């Protein structure tokens, strides 16, 4: 189990969160799975835009991702994925964290 998060650790966690979210979206939404495995289209500091065309989709789908790993534990990381739904009407943000990571009630960005 991870210890308490300091502002520095939280920043690193948020960086990784994007990648974790994309990984979660890839598992939860088959149409976003391709985006998780897609080609990196652009890099914006610690964020990546990954795009791919899922099977059966009419066009390319992209997701903004970031992943961070704990400095003291290479196997503990978070990923954040931000994407638009396939119909382009809604936006999703997913945060993928290991089991046992405390995400307190009311946690916000």
C-alpha cells in the first residue's frame, strides 16, 4: 500500500494518471482500446496524444494520456486518460490506480 501523497508525489501521480486512465479506458471501452495502443501523435510536456482507428470505427479516435510511477516502487503507478466518446458528444477522464491506493472522498482536480 502506498504511503500518504505529498504535493510532489501527487504531481508525479497525475503525470502517470493519464496513461493509467487510457489503460483503463482501453479495458472498459473496446473502442478506446485501440487508442491506448495507438501511435503517439504529439507530445505536450508529460502528456501524449495517442490515436488509432478501432475496428468498425469510421474515423480515428485520440486520447490524451499521462502515466507516473512511484520513485521508490517501479510496479506502482497511475495513469490518466482524457478522451472524447466515439460520438464526440461527451468527454471522459479515467484514472487508473492500483488496488489499495487511497482515493479520498471528494478528491478533485
